[in-house]
C-alpha cells in the first residue's frame, strides 16, 4: 500500500432508500441471479463497535459483491452483514 491509496475520494455510489417491500423484492431478484436490485436499507443503530474481519473471496464472488454494492449504493461490508442477518433468520425459521 502506498500513501496515494489513502487519498479521500468521492463515494462510488449514491444511497437510494426504498421501502422494506421493495428491498425484499430486490433481494429476491438478486438471489435468483437477476439484475433488478436497486434498493438500499438504512443502517440500523449499532449498539456495539464493529470489529475488522479479514476473509478471502474468489474473483466471481468479489465481482458479484462489487456489482451489488454499485447497483444498490450499499457498502460491501453492510451487504455482508445483511446477508449474515438473513442467514440467521432463515435458519431459525426452519427449525
């Protein structure tokens, strides 16, 4: 990493707030491999500080995550947290 990579830059995407129903519909489209996701969910209040996590993704996953972030205006880290929350809810609902 060089010091030039630490420069501030303009946000790469605009935040677009939609209704919960529109967000869910967009998430279903994305889950089915369609490009209809253009909805953003607001960040919930954080009651605890976030911790940095490091993980590895393949090129396809990185490209999908980048595209989803650009299309929705939601930060990649927020998208991952949303996915994790959704996985927890769906797992609890199955039992």
